[in-house]
């Protein structure tokens, strides 16, 4: 079965063709990131306008690269939530028009669940059940996954998402946008033990809170002259505490749910230091760890198409 995936939840316009839920035949992504940089974050109006202008060309490119024609597509899978309303509307409207014209089924997909499925593409994956940690610019969530139609939210951020905290701290340090890669590069040259930061406690031990550490960084910057070395140390200390918190909560979730399997996805999961420390901790705790491939950590349509196939086979239906 050939599934056409469409992803427009944020600033990307992505279309992919995936065969039988596993083999990626094409994965085309057009981003409006450069247009948002001067604003220090995604501007919804700019994102949706760019998606409206590019989605037809991106879809044509994805189908051509897959070596198929539009009539060969058996199912359309589109991100339905969560995301920017205007952006989602572009993708859903385009998907509906294709579905009606081709007379093929259409399935709406949860964006976060598709990030979980990214670890199952191209022959990857793990056995059920498992704990999934999704860390991105807009979300930091823990799920207990018994199957892809039985996913339970067990922990989430109460304020800033992990990626959002990286962006805000990068802005405080005068680094630019997006903040994740910039903080990571700067942190490589800093001493994480030279400054003490911590994340706020939460009532639910599996929830997250990152707004407090962002404020602590702001006060630290205001209290002294921001020299290059201080910047490096702040970036290193901030990144290390964020990773400490993610590790603590994710492995606690595995313990509470009595599973030795952990899946991690989302844009922040591309961070090399995060991967290194999670792999080390997983080895010590004898946890089977699966990361989404780096090229599938960022928003893309292959994960949407893959999950669409899986849910369709389980009788999933589209809800407008």
C-alpha cells in the first residue's frame, strides 16, 4: 500500500510517500525557517502563507521522487492536531481535496504520535509496550504505548516545552534562532559544572517544568558581564540540567510502567549530547533504547504516512 503523508503543523511543508508503513520512497520538506529568524520564533501567518504557496509543488515532488503517479496512491494521511491552526488548515484542506478527487481514504493523525512512529520506519522499531519521550519545540511529553491505537499520556510540560526553553535561552545569550543547535555548539566549549541550575519540581513526578531554569539563566546574565567564556559555561550548564531532567523522568516512567523499552523522538532528540547521555544511562539500567533517526527527528511527512498505514490497518477513520 502506498500512503501519501502530509505534514503542516508548524513552519514546514512536508509530503512523503511510504510503502506499507515502513519503506520511505520519498520525503520532501520545505521550510520557512529563514523567514522567521528575525522574529526569534515562528510567526503563524508567515508559516501558513508559505505552506499555501508551496504545498502543491512539494506534493508533486514527493510523488515524482517516489517513482509513482497520483493514481497509484492508496491512502492519504495528514497531521490533524496539534499544531498552528492556520497551518493545519492548509494541510487538511489539501488532503481532503486529493482524497475526494482520487476517491481514496483519508486519515487524520496526531502529530506527537507520528513522532513516536518515526522510530519504526525503514525497518527500525521495538516491541510493545514501551515508554515514549517526545521532545520538540512545542512539546515535551511522556507516553505509555501499548499499541499505536492505545497510547496514554503519562507526563507533559506544565509551561515551556524543552525546545522552547532552548530558543528562549539562546535569545537571552544573544545567539539567534533556532536556539537548539546554537546552544549545543556553544555548550561543547563550556564547563557544565561551573554554574548551578535546576529545573522546577512538579507534583506529578513525570511532568516537566522548564520556565524556572529559563528565568534563572536570565538573572545570571543580568548579574554579570556576558563574556564569551561565561556564555559557553551558561550554555553547557543549562543544556546539562535539561538533559538530566529528561533522563530522570524518562527512566522513572520505564520503572513505573515496568517496561525496559524506551523510544525517543522530536526535534530536540537530534542533540548529540542528549543522545550520548541517554545511551550511556540506558546501558547502565539495561533499557532497550530506540532513537528516531536524526533526519526524522524534525517535522516530516514520512512519520505521518507510516503511522497512517498502521492505524488504517487497525480500522482508523478520519475525523474532521
